[in-house]
């Protein structure tokens, strides 16, 4: 048994919440799934929390996703993609969206425990460099309160983050090298994967709902040109603080109105505006709502 297998064995048996951190192509998702799979064989109730808003395992890009692992088939690619619950962040980059990210993770963490999870396995994104990387990981640890953090690193690239975690939270951190089976991917491959994930989400039978301009958060400015919201990503509120899914907007020709496009069958109570516009290819293009609205 190698060091990675020993860590999986220990986390699956002993942890209440284990958080995997590492840069791009560090094997976080593979180790997280392996931990969930082994914990399941031990008879533990397992929830998988995907805190990566870009390279998704659970749910569509721009969200964090929760999946309860009740049987081995729940860990297959197709089943994992179907989230039991999501939190809407509204961007495929977390650094400038810490408030919605923290809020979403907090809500899903509580939901996982309320629904009986004995172990929460947390997979995180690859943002680890600089001040922004440190801030994102700091707030994830602060919000999720893991009792074990697994740092998968090349050399000492994670030491600034690991140092922050150890100094501020006293959480045990296990440092591991990158597993030799990990296959690196290019920027183009990661972008294509993200687009395919979004495209797949929207290839289900789609619903179309007329949208009133008063249902948005943040609220639209007076006399705002609704056509500027064309293909903007939105989160579908359930009216109780959670989200039933995501969609995008399109103008209604002739009357200046808006239509919501989404695979979610039930009409939402309200819509939260995201910060990306979906191109026809489903590539997410960043949008600053402050510039769009002409406000601060």
C-alpha cells in the first residue's frame, strides 16, 4: 500500500470532513472519489461536496455541488454530474466571488450533515497561487471546518496555503506528492471540458419561462436595456435560500422582454444574476455587473 492508498484508507475510516487541495492536475478529484468509494464499503454515509466552480465533478460550471454517495454507481461520471443540491456562485473563477462561494458552501455543508452524512469529502479547485489562492483556500477551510486537509503538491508550491491553514485553524494537514498516474491537461483541454460540461447540462429537455424584470438580484437599474442580459447565466432560486439549478436569459423579440432557458422543469421564485455570459459554444465569458449596470 503506497502513501496515497494509506491516506485514502485513513480518511475513509476516521475523518468527518476531509478537504483535498492542490494545483491543476494534482489528482484531487481522483483521491476524493477513491475516499468516498472506500468509505462506502465501510458502511459510512458519504456526501461529496464539489467546491470547484470551473472543472466540475458535481453540477454545472459556475456552481458548487453536493452529491450523496449511496451506492457505487453514484460515483460514475454521469451520476456524479447530477447534483442532489447546488449553490450558485455565478462565475467559473472563485477569486472575485468569495461571498457567494462561502455562502453556498456553508449551506451545502449544513445540508449534508442534516441529511445524515457521516463523512463529507470536499474536492476543491486548482487556484493555489498568490494572495487570491490563499484567500480562497482560507475561507473554504474556515467555512467547511474539515478535520483533515490533504495537500497534493509538486515540490513546496502549497506551503503558503498549508502554513495559513496550520496557523489559523490548527487542522491536521497531510502533505503528499502528485500520484504518478496523474495525467496533465492543457489549458485548451480544460476549457473544452468546461464548455462540454455546460453544454451537457443544457442539452436536457429545456424549459422556457417568461421573466419579469422585477425578479432579479441584484435589482435592475431603472430604464435598463434588457437586451444586455442576453445569454447571461442565472441561478434559479427556490425561494428558501437555495437554488434548483441554473439557466440563461434571452431577449424576446418585438416587446423588449426576457425569456429564461433552463432544464429545470419548475419555474423559479426569483433569479440571481451571474457574472458570465454564455457564448453559442457555451464558453463562459466574464462580465462585470457593475460595468453592465453603470453602478458601483
